[in-house]
């Protein structure tokens, strides 16, 4: 499984966002530089000594310098636009490859696909636990099953719940608790349930991606793992 928690600093979508911000700053800087250069030329002409005017050759050299600078800046802007286009295309390819995978979403809702089927999820705990137990409740909040994962170190731990043959398909509530106290007391810990990714929605330039599942659209920030 590949960890995409928080969609980290090195992923393609953050790269697109950073590229767009840098392009905006570069264009603003280019405009300011050009305006400043023209103001200096105008001020030079207005304040030159009438008895000793500026050499036309020097003046044309300055114009040529401005033209060269603008050409270089335009080339840099073109390359940045090409980079942004490539990043957006790469984001679309990554998004399409996610369809059909399992997304482990920060929720305690579990969907049992068929009577007597299975449900998969993930439990995340910050500290070692003497035991992790999974409680399953029906729509009326009645306890229908409870399983123990045993002692677990700190970290993320996948589990699969095999439903009893008499339990119908539908939505169930999953509560994960870790035994962390010396007295054996339990406290609730985060659960991430697995859902099939039916499609992916990309925001502008690939920013703000959502995965669409049977329980709705989920922000990538709420996805712990893809598998």
C-alpha cells in the first residue's frame, strides 16, 4: 500500500500549486521591471543636457538591452507554462490510475457488501496498546460483534471483519479502542474504513482532488492509504 496521508509535500498536486504561485510572482516581477526600465529611460531623456544630448547609439543600446531582457523573461515564462501543463497531465494520469483501488477513509461507517461478507479497515494508534478491540454496531447502535486484534505497537494496523452469516448487507458502525492504561482500560482510536474508488474529481490545475466512493466524495486529506 502507498501512504498518501495528508497528500505530503512531495506529491504532484503540491508541485502544481507551487508552480502556479511562482508563475504569478514571475509575471508580476517582469511587468514591474519593464515599467521601471522605461521610467528610467524617460527620466534620462527629460533631464539630459540640451547642449550635450545623449548619444543615439547609447540610447539604442539601452533599448536593445531591454528587448533582450524581455525575450529571456518570455522564454522563462513559456518554460514554466510547459512545466505546469506537464504537471497537470501527470496529475490526471495519477488520478485515473486510482480508480478501482481501495481508499481508507477517516470514518467509522462500514459497508457490508453482502450478507455474511467482509469489511476491511485500518486502526491508527500513537502509542503501543496491550490490545485493540473492534466493536461493530448495527443501524440501531446495537452491538452485533466484537473482535480482538491483540497487542499492537504504535502505528497503522489493517484488519478484516468477517460478518456472521445472519448479518444482512448494509451500513454498520465500527468503533476501535486501544487498551493503553495500566488498569486495562480502553480508549477510542482513529479508524479508517476501506471503500472502492469509483471516480476521481480534480480541482483547478489538479488542486483540491476528491475521490468518489459509495459514501460520497472524500477529500484526499481524509484518505490514510490507497491499496
